[in-house]
DNA sequence: CGTCTATCGGTAACCGGTGTCAGCAATTGC
DNA sequence: GCAATTGCTGACACCGGTTACCGATAGACG
C-alpha cells in the first residue's frame, strides 16, 4: 500500500532488498530459510515481502539452482478415473511446496514412444517423472530416465524396480480377496476374464486367480479362463465364450471393471439374471462400477495414496525410506455378487 | 560422437558457440529461426547442435524472455473423462511446441479458492491458464487473471466473456437436439432432470428444454421437471419423483449422464423397462453412457476440439481470430430411447 | 583488552539464454 | 568513384535469482 517506487512490473529481489535496507543476499537467505539469520532482520524483510507481494521468480531460481520444481506425469490413459485419482494424490503431496505437475500423455504403442519421452524430458527438464502403468512396465523408459539424469518413480502391479523407484500394488493379493469373497458365498465354478497379454497387471491378476483357486482346491483350469484386453467389448466376447460352457460358471471375475460391464451385458443378452444366476466381480472400482445395474462388486486399490507416496519419493528423497512402496487393495462388495443358485 | 570437451553436464549454448566458431548470439539466432542468417552459418551451427544433442535450457530462455511456456489447467474435476478429454485436446494443440501443460485442481467451494489460484499464478507464472466449468463461471477468477496479467481462456456453456477469452458450447441447441429426437419418436410427456442451481450449464440446459418444449407445443410445466445436482444419487431421487406422477412421463431427459444412470436405476427398481416403457436420454457422453444397459442415448459435445481451440487462443493469439469460439454438439443415439408404448 | 562468534554486506561471477547496437563487408545508387 | 544501403555477425549488458569469498561490525567471553 505504501506507494514507493511503484512500477507496474512485478517486484524483484532487488526491490525487496532496497526497501528493507538489506542486501539481496540477505533477502535470499530469508527466502531460503537460512538458519543463521537474526530474527529481527528476518521479520523486517518478511514484512516488506508481504507488503510488496513479492514472489521469487521461479525461472530465475531454477536457473541459478540448476534444478526446477516440475514433476512430470507420463501416462497412456489406461483409464480416466485412474489418471485423475493419481493426479489428485500427487497434487496433495506437493500442495504446500513450489512444485507443479506437468502432464504428458504418450502413446505406448507408438514407435516414437522413447523419442517422445526423451524430448519431453530434455525440453522441459522436469525434476522428476512419475510413470503410470502400463507404460511404467517398459524398462527402456527407466533406462532412459537414468541416462538423462532424471529422477523417476514407476507405478506398477509387480516388482518392477527397486523400492526407491517404485510404488507397487499387490494385485495377486487383491484378486485373492475377490475369489475368496466368491468362494465364501459358495461358488465353486468361477470363471476368469484375463487382461491383455504383455500387461504386467494382467499376468499378475491371472496369477492371483490361479493361486487363489489352487489354495481353495477349486478347478481353475483353462476352460474357465477367457482372454480379454481390458475393453468393454473384449469383456463381452470373453463372457460369451464362458457362458457357452456347460455347465457354465456361477460367477465370473473380470480383470477390470470395463470388462466386467461387458460380462454384465453378455449375461443380460442371454437372459441370465445378475446376481441371481450369475455373480460378477470386477477390478479397479472405476466410476462405472457404482453406476451400472446391479452395482458392481469390485476391488479398489489405493491409487491416490500410491500417488502421494510416489510424489514424496521424488520431492523429498530424504524421507523416501518412510514412504511405503507396497500397497494393499480392498474388496468393495456391492450387489453384483450373491450366493449361487441352489 | 566426436569426443570433444565431453563433460557430463548438458551442453549449453556456449559449447555450441565455441565448437561451431560463432558467437552465442548467432546460435541463439539459429535456435529462434531468425530470417537474417547466412544459410551456411545456419547449417554449420545446426550440425554442431545435432552432434552435441544440444537442447536450450527452458528456464534460462524463460528468464531472458520474461515469459515462459507453461499453460495452466484449472479445474474442479466435474468429471474425470471430461477433464482428461480436455487435457488431450490441449496437448494436441501444443504437441509440436515447447509448451507444457500444468494441472491445477481447485476446490470451487473453498473460501480460499481465489487465494489458491492467485498463489498458483504468482508462483508458477504460467503464460496462460485454461479454466474449466464450473469454476470458469466464476467471474472473480477472470478478474484475478487480468489483475495478475495472466492470459486466460474460459470454457463455458454460455457467453461468459468475450470471444478471445472463451470457448463456448451451445447447450441450448444441444438439449434441443435431444428433445427433438424424443419428440420425433412420438413422445409427448417428456420429463426433465435439472442440474444444480448456480451452474450455468444447468440453467442453459433447462432453458434449452423450455425452448424446445415451447417450440414443439408440448407441456414443459413444472410437474415434468425435477431438480438434481449432477450426481447419480440425485438423478435417482429426481426420477423417483417424476415416475410417481400419473400419468408418468414416457421419456426423461437428464442434464448429465450420471443422473441419467440414476434415472435408469430408479426405473429398474420400479420394474419399468427401458426403453420399452421409458426412454432416457443423457448429456455429456461420458464413458458411463456406453457401458450401462441399455446403452444410453446422449449428447456429445466436442470437448477435445474446444480444448484445442482454447489452447491455440493462448499459444498463438495472432491466429485467435481463426479459432472458433462457439461449438455445436451432436446427438449420439443408442438403445435407451425408443417410441413410447401405444 | 584481545579474541571469538554470529550476523550481515559488498563485490563479483555465474546460471544459460536474449535484446541492443555497433561494426564490417558486400552490394547498390548516383 | 564514393556514399548509402543491405546482410550478417559479435560484443556487451541484462533477465532475477544464486553462490563464493572476503570483510566489517557488534556483542560475548575469557
């Protein structure tokens, strides 16, 4: 408010120094919370900063410090809900810092994938990048990050990297929850709709199914499995194959919610009522799950928590050891599963 | 490959200048495609750049140019699919530029909303921000951007600002499409589920309904309207009220897909079959629409195209005049609507 | 009273680019 | 033939911070 040297341009560190009667060096010390600073000086400078509304120029800071405060988020849009949940978790972690989140969708199947990511890292020079599945499963990208000297954390459904560069969900355990849930209701013939080959999450979920069925002494043979690729249509097609078996399964576990919705459509087309004649369980707890009819029982993994942990590993590497790397999932029971018909 | 002064650090403009025997200013001219440059010099420098793998430091550039190449995306997560579609459109527009997209979710109802946005703009100093509905409807945010000297474009469902700062969808026209679609099938008693008060999109969609019903000479009175707030549950509750009317409507238009899904659930609970006894039309064409049963007829608005146009208005203001500000929507007919029962 | 420590300032260089302006050669005009 | 213009290039300061180094001051302490 005190009209003093009121240029229209944003105030710089020099203005603060001049008005508070100290050197810019001291102002810099205030900004960076240097410990050896007289309390009165600090308060005086802070008062001027507040009065001027001074905010340090991030570009100048980044240049001098030889590092910036950008976090990159590399993803292949596996699912909008998941990407946004992840963004939310990261933003929560960096809320009170000067970090910002830069999003960078890529095409996993593009031949230029590595070039695209290289260009992104070289041009923007983020302090670190977070990589979402399924692109995170590509080891070449991690190698690239190391080559470029860029910090990174991968998100995965299996042990992809060391703990400092990974947040991991235990999909085997999670599928086990779903199968136990169905078995506890009395189901013995449980079908499985797999995800696409080449996805770590898909193979982990299938392994979880195999392990659970073996543990429960149930038949998990090939006749009860059908391939999908995480799309609605593939879930529909897979369900058609499973339901044509005789006797058909009394329950179907689909490796994600979209395929589970496809299974539901297939059942409805055949006049099979859900859950009375067929139970369905999905995976991911996307927004579809609660909005289809009947509401879908599914597995929810703590994406936002994982994102928060991943971001903290980058932002505050010192505290990285305190950040968990392995996260467990929960079963969300809804109305799409019930005991099998007598 | 030519091992020359091979420090581990990234090459700078000085390295390029030294190795190509020109001044750094000339290298700068090459980078910025200055027209008055000898072709041979240009090629010589470009060869060195390619050999060294030199990429200009964005922070240094930003500092010298007194502007950076960050675009901020401010949103309140109205819907994950929509936000991601918007991101996709923006990214497409800035694909071959040095711009990057920084996401910044905010809480529309927080008392600190303006402070949060102010802090974001002051700390990150983005070149411009894109504001998604419903936060975009807050005029104070636009004022704030002007005060801070930050470029901005708002996305809205009505005329919120001048064309240079707005991409607009015509929700009235869009709702008209949906009502025409139902009326053409023979529906006369058409119910309407409104969005929450205070949302411009909600009032525009309601106005579209009123205009269409009046134009068609149908009864659009209050008894056929029910309030919702864009959530699944509110759509369910609104449908319950509408379906308790006698005679009940033969079709219901819901102001978004989530509420339409709620309407569908309500109908199913009451044993009303869709679309035989009740037609339902939604709005937005989110992923829910295609994945529920029956697949939902809905209105799709071109989010990605709008995003692309919005981004171009910021990135290339010179070409802004060529960028459309008003976008029209399409009706996506699916299986949730059919002629009314005889 | 001398020394030590804490706290600050001054000066300078630097981070890696860009703007300004002057200089030089080659070309053009008359 | 000489001045004026054009095309191309480099020297230098500068953007807004940071660090390094040294020096100055003041109060505390022995």
